[in-house]
C-alpha cells in the first residue's frame, strides 16, 4: 500500500536538487560547520548510488524484471530519486524510486567498513558481511519456499510463479564494490511490508497472525546448521564491545553505593544489583561474552528484534485494532548472521515486547500489557512446536530447556544492559507525556526483569534462588518467566491507580507519525559516552 505519508515524503525528496560540488558555506560555529559537511557528504552518497542504480537498471537483463521496468522508464525520460530511511554508523539505507511513479521503488544499503558504534577508531567492520547478507537472504528465501510448516508456503509458491518472492524476505538484486570509498552497495526489492513491527507493540495492539508466522519462520532458520566460523568477523566485532559493559556496570554500582537503603526499596533494579553485587554481575557478563564468542549450535539471525521485522502498515491509524489484509511480514538486516546459541534469536524477539508492556502498564493499560505478554507466550509455544516438526527427535525437552534459558540471557542483555544501563531504545517507549516519576518506575521494572533473567541464564545460584523448590524443567522456568513479568505489570498498574491517574488513551506510534525508521545505529545513544566508558579502567 502506497500511503499518503509516503507520497508526501517522496515528493519532498523529489524537490531536492543538491549540488554535491558546492563548497560548505561559512558557519557561525565549528559544530554548524561539521553538520554542513555531514549533510554535503550525505548528498554526495545519494548522487553516487543513484548513478550506479540508474546504470544497472538501463543495462539490466530480463532476469530481474523490476530493474528492467525501471530501466525502460528511465529511457523514456523518468528519473530516479532517493530518500534516507535510516542508518549512518555502519550503513545508510535508502528508498530509491522513480520520480514520476514513486510506487516503483528499490531498497539500497550503502555499507561501510568502519563501525562508528565501536569506540576504537582503528576498528573495522569487514565488508564481507554484506556479501554474506546477500547469500543468507537467498538461502532463507529458498527455505521459506520449500517450507510446508509455514502456513503461507502455498502463497509463496504462487508468488514465485508470478515472478515474485516469498514475503518473509526481500529479493536480493546485486552488490557493487566501491573500492575507492571502501564501501559496498547492496540493492534489493522494496518489501511490500515496510512498517517496523515494533510500531504495533507501541500502539498496544499486535497482529497475532504475524507473531505465529514469525515464530515458524524463525524456527526454520534456527533449524539450520551452518559452518562454525560463518561470518565470524561479526562475532569478533561485537566481542570488542565487552569493555563497554564493564564501564556501564561500574557506573551502575557507583549509583547503587550512592543510594540510601530506604531509597533502594523504591528502585527495584538497583536493589537487585546490590543483592547480586559487583563481582558476581561481572562474572555474569563474562559468561554472556563467552557464550557469544564460543557457542556454535545453530544458524541465528543475531539481530532478531522487532525493528528488524517489517509488517503491513495499518490501514487506518485511527483504528489501532485494524491490521493489514494478509498478515505478511519480512525479516531484514541479515548481515549479522552467525552460528551461535540456539536460544539467542528467540530471546531477542521477546525483549522489546517486555519493555513496551511495562511502558503501557505504568499508564494503567493493564489489558494491553497482558496482551503483549500473551503474544510472547504464544510466540514461544509456536516456535517450540515448529522446531519439533522441523528437527524431530533432535528437539528434546533438555534442548528446549537449554534454549529457553539461553533466551532469558538475551532478554536480559537487551532489557538490563542495552536499555536500562546504556539507555538505547528508551526513546521508542510509549511514554510521551508521562510523569517523570512514572517513567522512572517503568524503567526500573524493565531493568529489574532484565537483570533477573540475565542472572538466571548466566548464574546457576541465581537460577536456583529464583525457582526455589521447583524442579528445574521447562515448565517451571516458563511459569517463573510469566509470573515475574505479570507481577511487574500488576505493580505498575497499581501504582497508576494509587496516584489516581486515569488510564491514558492509546495512541498511534510516534515513530509512525514522525516517519522515523529505527536502525541499529540507534543503539549508540551517546557515542561520546560509549567512548569514555571504553577508556575507563
């Protein structure tokens, strides 16, 4: 669906006529001068990718009908335009379209070898990841076409017969090496599903059809075995961020030590951090790092959060309960795929929903928060059932128990380390207009649940402490997971009621309203702070 908002954005892009050779005008401050250079660089990159894609479209063979159609339009007098979708730290993502027919569009990613999210200025992020992204998208498309487990497999086969690809992944078109720029240009189809799934959780109304289908697709991916060192440079790049978590934890414990005992009782995450202690949590971080660097079990997407899953745009944002007709989805950003822990992707998927549930709960939206929790429970049920169908006797109760415990660790990584300690993704929480004290309580609940799950995954004593006399099996672990989240939801709802704050009306996602697309560059909420942390002893 080509929405009015997309049309407005594309028309604004068409009106731009950058002169990439124009010198940077005199600025009143060094910061303004820096920003001007950044904008000029952005326009130069746009001009470069438009030139390359136009050339490919004109010379394209019939093997890629979309490029051929665009090439014919260009030869008939149309022109290409583009707008930045997201990025800037490791990639730029673009929407490339025809000026006279903006519905005809492509997706382009310009990948850099320098990872600006890493505080080490000498660190590179190997461009081989882009070639591997192309290979993995092609592999996954074939998996989905051959899959009799996913309900839409027949629809996918029909689409293939009509020259289209399965909706679970966009069709990769081509890669161009830009040696002088030390970059690569990767071009794919523009996925018909082009709204990030996170928006539905921010709205408070989630399409359960998509939850089940995503679970089945992920189970298909996680049923694959890949070479142990596939895309290993990605693992090495992420591993170099380990000192950052030490700096974050040091800052957190300083905050704990500066907080009175009476105040700690109102700050649950800080209270739990005091209970575990600095050295014990440092060992947990070491265990997580070891798992990330050494565990090689199954093929994982390795970045499987809600912002990397695209769904149909809601037909009418004034009716948040309405969803697209087909329930289609597409998984994007495949450059991080590796062989890793079997529960990693499942944990990443469930992380942001928990954070959004807490944000809704503190505003009195009890049913919404519980609906999101039910979606997470349904996701795991479908995921586990699909694993069993895909791999048969390989998927034992012991396998699922281990995978679920690993998933708790990834949830803890996102909720406690990335959101609570580092502050990434906080601005995506639906807390606009909420009192600062309530925002703090929602974040404390997110941090508390995250640290609790992180400890249960990477500290055996913490796991035993949580389960008590319960037997160590999957049912007990899942029951604790559900009760822990439910308890925090009820606490936040009770807080809203105690302060006699009326339940706020649900609103459409501000990200949707502002046309913002969140990318992994958003993780670097404060690059300078990250750099400082990495240099602390």
